[in-house]
């Protein structure tokens, strides 16, 4: 070797064929696949190619919605819009959930970390309602028998954390409708049925707080640290998967104001976050310590600055 010459380093990763690269990426989590798109331009093109997406991990970052057209059969159709980003991205599953058995009716009630919770009826017995928990990205599904309360249209939520376990939980709340004003209704919780995928059974649990704890039909729930969380007017309420652990966390705002919108909760970077809309402003808070109910203000904006969102 001549003096001063340098041996060219071999880049084994760049020598991977497209087929071999797809086989490797199909075995890693979705987030890792996204990171791999930033390594090489060719990797990005391989991951984004329509012929490869069906083999690679998918995400349900987006929302389902239904349309109705009297001149179409069937009249109702379900669609999915992705917010995952990236050009030419389309979900590699059928939004109609055609992989499920044929039901007379199927309504999506909740979603949690890639799983959907659906309420189903076969039509032979209108009262014989049950649930289906499915993963549209893989086409796998599990039927969950209903309770004696399922036919009454209960508020039902799904709990699932793939980082902890492959098991899921279904929470069916037994409530009493309580009017807040002429147009807004809350549902006071008396008890809850909890289904464990691990045991295959439902357990009945009374409201362990003994207070006027409520849940709104359209409220969002978060499954975090083994507990289901949701926001009420002035509290974040949490219930454990065994039904014997109920907790409340006060929200960092004054008492509920007239014409203020409902609170909502989210999960961001491993922290529970709260979006609070009053008649004056929108504030975003992150829970730093649940034991001390310590919240940190992350963002704040006057409602007049957000007027475009309400047009």
C-alpha cells in the first residue's frame, strides 16, 4: 500500500438490496421505521414505495369518519384520513374493516395505541350486542362478550399499552344522565364493568370515590401507567384495571367558567397533558407530579387569536 493512501471503508448498509431491507424493517417498530427513512435517501424511497408499505409496520395516526349518499349502496361508507405525514401515504387497510365478520351494525367507540373498540350487532337478536377489539393494520381481532348493560348504550372506553403488555381492557361505565344546562349533559358514574383480555371475564366495580364523578360522552380518555384517565369540569379522574383504584387530580384552573369549553387530555412525550379552554383563552398544561398535583404551563393563547378555528 502506498504511503499516505487510505483504505476505503466498506458501507455494508448501503449494499443491502431493497427486498432484504424491507424484510429487516418489517420486524422493527413503526417509530424505528420512520427513523430509518432519515438514514439514506434510498431507504426513504424504499419505505415510501407503495409496493413495500403493506409489508412494513403501519400506524393509525389519523381519524375515521363516515359519509352517507342515498344514491350509493351501501348508503353509508367509512373512511380514514391519515395525519402521519409523508407524501403519497395511504393506509394499507380497508377503512370499512372488511376483515371482520359481517354484522348488521358496527360502530367505532374508541381507539387506543393502534387498537379499535367497536360495538356490534348481528341482527338476529337486537339485544345480543357485543364488542370487537381489532388492529386494522394487521387484520387481527378479538370478540368481547357484552354485559347486561351493553344494550343500553353505555359510555365505553379501551385501555391498551403495547409497551407494557399485549393485553387490553374494556371499561363500560354505568351512568345516570345529569343535565348541566339546557344544551349540555354530563353522565354521573355509579359503577363500571371492566373486561380483562387476560382472564376473558368482566368484573363489576362501584364508584370508589363516592363523589359526584362524571364523564362526558365525547370526552377523550388516555390509558397511562396502567390506569384509564379522562377529564371532567375540574378534575382528571383515573381508574385502575382492577377497578379498586380510583384517583382524582385537580386541574390547574379556576372554577369552571361560563361558556368555557370542556377540558381534554392527551399524552405527549410520556407526560399527561391537559387542554383547557375558557371563555378568554386556551392553555396547555403538563402534569409533572400526580402525587402533588403539580402542573406546568406549556402554552397559552387568547381565544381571539384562535378565532379562525371556530369559523
